[in-house]
């Protein structure tokens, strides 16, 4: 309380109040507008596709498919955004998905391992590769483009090697469930109730902390509206999915990872340092941040998440093939960039990346529903990627 | 040579302003053909800016330039080159991966129907180098040459333009004695051919030997011009540094505590492997509440010293003691853990994350103490930042304003706040008021004084003599990496400090 009393009695009390936060300004910041515009873009795309498919696009069944299709790219994009924020890149992610999925499935087939062991192996392979590539980038000072380009080739070769070119069908039902099962409807309702409660608690906790530090000028209405919108979205999301078969397991995993990722990036010292390192590595170094260690961590997390995605990818297909995951890195990078990440580093959010993944998956799904030929789909996606980033660059230049 | 001729070059009432700083204020300068006219002055006096205007680097400026009586309007460097101006700057601009011959003819290679005639390139380069008595094979890759020889190639490149006006900015800084002598011979030969030469250097002995006339610049103004026969070192130095005290520095009545930071026999080797010593056997100590100044010319090793002491560059030997305890500092976090802070020379490059907000920049060092060991608390950060925001009177729209949008002075305050929030006990300041307007400068001087009063030990590197003399209790002068002098109290005069910085003898008491 004494801090607040002190600031209230300085010569310029207005500074204390306005320094804390202009009420509306925060909600209209550049990055906020970016996120909103992506949400709007997704809404528009959904509306268009719903229209031209006679409503099938937004049917519970297709919505469920769409969410499931987003999962793998979404999980990868959570890791990729961390790497991109540090101004590095990881091109080996697709090959790593193939390799880790293959390792997990082969352990089941060849060594009769159970769910836990095989998943741990998949994660372990991803983490080990991530650590290696991170070390080569951060400590051996080899450009990440080259390290991960080499990885793209090498890990694909490794997958070919250990599988002998064969595709391994999955026989373990618990593992298969990772990609193909649904969360019980009742559990789904329970989860969303917990989620809404958590949103409410978080909002209240924040208000309380603000009041404790004398920042009541912050908009109470803004916080309430945000909490309400988030709760409504969560509820709508789960209810639609429940109308078909429940929340798909991969989607639940994606949500959990996305929440953890968002928390890590925006609420921890680790995340803060990651943004600093990407924004200005020199200034970060002079501020005592261990720049190399931060980069290494980013790659480790990326590798770990590639392991997760690898397991889910294989589970969804029902088998692990040596070509699994080809070109997935491009989808992940596109998702991050559409979501607002800058390849120069220092910019990008997990939420944006996931929305970017959802956007791309929506285009995919909608165009497939309309039987648009594959080559046209590729051209459209490429064009939209350039358009999205071009518009963003234009908007930033005007700032 | 006092033959009356038409001036080859006339620069009249040249003015140049950068945001917040008036670099040149009505400078007049002229040059006759067949003359070596030297420009001298402190760092920041405006010499390089004036020459950049002549070279066409700054097309926008006040005043007029006339060459052989014809008014000139340089829109770019090419225009200046075509008018017969050739400049060799201090910063090397050779392309390291290309050969010497390619560098000399860069952009104007003799060609036939668009195809370069390499034989002619190398033949012409070889004959040019021979004529200038430079023993370098034009087919050698430029990057493999030492800095001194690279500089010689730059001079050859400038001369290959058949310039009427040749400008050299600190040409002997990286040359050996023999190379310098060679250069002087070449310059005299060119002068005798009628070329007008502008020579910028801090080495007054050289300037006296070479020049026909010497002009002194100070604070962006022409102070005086003297001709051969009237050269006097003491008088020249006095003109370079003498000025009315228009800036008020806070009155210093400081009580000094015990020694809190000490450096013994510190040596820093050049990390680029050229084998030189950037800092050579430097020792000093700073007390609690004391402001120690480190003066010297650019390249004397001041920034290199601080950066190495902070643990940000490798190759340092010697001892560092904090509170009389030996401190092992191998990286910046070691220094920070010992309570040392470093406000670097270039805040945009190494002080701030420009696209982040004020609060995120301020909390960057003390993040774990202020916000939380793992989970950050925005409310705590805002509270801590508001305190410094108010105390330092930071003029920003809010704590969330992006630092990039702030003025230089405000940005510097954010950097200072960052270190103060971390409770720095020893603060290194490297050119803290560079690129900052007069009003903000005064505020920062007050802040520095407040810091000293509250017991912080301050080490201040500055190229502005008034600043160093006005703020510091003691001044150490570095020259070519070594301590060249130490002053305090009445002995600390601008002339004495400048004399030590350039290696001249001290003025008579």
C-alpha cells in the first residue's frame, strides 16, 4: 500500500495512472488487432465454405474432422513458433515426425512394448534430435537453416533405415486410441466446466493482483468481456464436438499443449527471455541472458513436440510408414507466420500459430469437401500464405 | 606554397542537423590546388560530417559548395566522384572477398560490350600501385591483407579516380612507420601535381610536418585557420578544446567510501586474431560514490576495456576485485551477479529490445527478482517499473509504449532504469549522452550525480571533454590501450586531458 501512497503524492500523479495502461489502448494494440483479424478471417472462411457446401462444412461430423486434421500441425506449430521467435528455423520437423512415430510403433511390433514405453521412446527420439540440432545451432554456430536441412535429409534416411522401407501397422489399441479415439462426452462437459471455472478464476485473480498494486484504472469491463468470449468459445467448441462423437483425443492433446505453450511464452521468465533473444540477441547478452541456452531449449521443445506429433500422426493413420510426415515443417512454418510470427525473430504467439494452423486446415478441409483438385489446393494455399504475410508487412510498415 | 590561385574548393556556411543534434553550424572551409590543408578537432567536432557532405553522403545540408568556382549540388556519392572528389574514410570499405584489382575498379571496370577486360583491370591496377610505390600484388584477395595494407589499397582506389580533391580521414591510424612515410611521399607528389588534399588526423606531429594550412573545428564551427610558419601545438590544442562553460554540471560535494571496484593489470587481446592488444596493462580503482572518467580518442580501447570487464568479450587477463574480493567474470551474468551494470555505447544495438515495451525492457535484467523466478507477474513488474518511470521522469505515453518510438534521451533513461532496478552498485556508462538533446543531457547529468550521491561507483567513458571534466572526480586517460595519464582536481584541464589523449606533451602549468 505504501508504494501506492507514494506514487499518489508525487508531483505528477497523472503519470502513475496513465503509465499503468490506457484503458482501451491495450485491447487495440497492433498484435491484438492481428489476432482478431485472423479470427475474423477464419470466421469468414468458415462462413464461405458453409455456404458453398450447403452447411456440411460446419456439421458436427466435419467440424470434428477439421479439428482432428488441425491437431498435428497445431502441435508442431507450438514448438515451431518458439524456434521462430528466437530467429531460427527448423526444417527437419516433418522427417522427425516420421522417425519418432516409426520408432514408437516399431518398439511395439518388434519388442512388444506397451503404450508408455513406446510413447516415451517416440518422445525421447524427438527430444534427442532437438537437443542435437539445438546444440549445433547455438554452440557450434552452424546456421539453423543448414543444420535442420541436413536433419530433414538425415532423419528421413534414418526412418527408411530402421524400417527397411516397410510400413508397420499398429496393433496396440491404446496407442491407436491416441489418434482415433474420442473423449467421453461426459468427460468433455466436465473438462469445459473446469475450463470456464479456470478462466473465471484467472480473471478474478488478475483483478485482485491489479488492485493490490494500485492499478485499478485497468478496464474491468475489458477483462470481463474477454473472459466471457473465451468461455463461450470453449463451450461452443465442446458442444459441437460432443454432438458427433466427443472431443477427439488428438484435439485434447493439442489444447493441452497449446495452453502449456501459451503459458510458457507469455507468463514465464523463460518466455520473456525467448522474445528478448529473438528481438535483440546483443542486448539480451548484455542484459545477462544466456542466449545460447535459450536457443537450445527452443529446439529441445520443438523436438519433443515433434515426437508427440509423430505418435499421433502414426496413430491416426493406423500405421507408421517411412514417408510419414513429409513436408509437415512447411505447414507448421506457414501456420506460425500466418499467425503473426516474424522470421526475423522476436514476434509471434502460440495462439496465433494455432489459429494459423486452424486457418490452413480449414482451407484444406473446405476445398477437399468441394472436390477441388490437389494442385489447385496447393496453389491457393501458397497464394494465401504470401498474401497474409504481405498484408501484415504492409500494416507494420505503416506503424 | 603561397602563390595566389583560385580556390579549388569552397565550402561556405555549411550546416547539418541530425535529430536532436546540430553537427555543423555555419562552417567555412576552402582548399587551394597544390595544397595540403589539415582539419583538426576533438571527436564529434564535425570533421567527418563535413567530409561526408563533401563526399556526397549527405545530400541535404545547409550552405554552398563550389568547386573551381562552379556551384555543386551533390545528390549522391557518384556526383561527388564525378566532380573530382575522392575520399578515404576511417572505416574500411573494401570488399574482403574480392581481389585488390577488383576493389580498385569496383563499379567502373574497363569493359567491352559489357564483358569485363580483366587483363586491363590488373594491368592498370599494377601500374597504379607501382606509381604510388605500393608493393602489393593486385591479384591478391583484399581480405588477406592486414588493416594497414588494406588502407593503402583504399588510398590507391581513391587516387585511381584521378581526383582533384583527395580527402583522407585518419589514414595513418593503422599504418606502420614506414608505410606512413611512404604515404607522405605520395601525398607530397600529388600536391606538387596540383591535387588539393584534405588531411584529418589527431596526430599533431604528422599534421605539422605535412600541412600547408591547418583549420580547427570545434562543436560544429570553424574556429581558426593557421598557415605554415604559425603552427603552435599548445595554441592549437587550446583552440580544439577551449570553450565557454555553457553547460552547468551538478555541484559535486561527494563523500567517497571505500574502494568497491578494482581492476589490476587487465589486458585484452584482439579477438579477430590480428594479435594486437586492445587494452594493455590497465589498472584502476573506483570508490563508493565516486565518478571515475575514462578519456581518450576513438580506438584508444575504452569501450573494449569496459566490455571485457563486463565479461562480454573473451581474451581478458588480469584481476577484477569487487569489494576487495576477487571476482571471476567470464560472462555478463557473472558481472551482473556482482552488482555491475553496463549502459553500452549503442543503446539500439546492445541496450534495448526496440520492438518491446518500456516495462519489458526495464525488467529485462532484474526479471527474476522483480517478477518471479519462473512465473512472471505483470502487476509486480508494472509496480516496479512505475516507480522508476516516475523517478526518472521518463517521457513516454505509457509503460506499454514500444521503445522504438521514444526519443534518444528517453530511451537512454529506460536503459538506466533497467540497471537501477537491478540495484547496480558499480555502473559502467559508455557515451551516455550520445545522440541526446541538450535538455535530456542535463537530466542525465543530474541522474549520474544522484547515483554517485547515493553511493553507486560510476565509471564513465565519454568523448565529450566537458562532460568528463564536469562530472568526474578523477579522470584516467587511455591511449592505444595503455593508461597515458591520470588527473583529478585542479590538474584536470581540457588541454591536459587532450594532450595526454593524443600523446602530446602536457601544456605548461
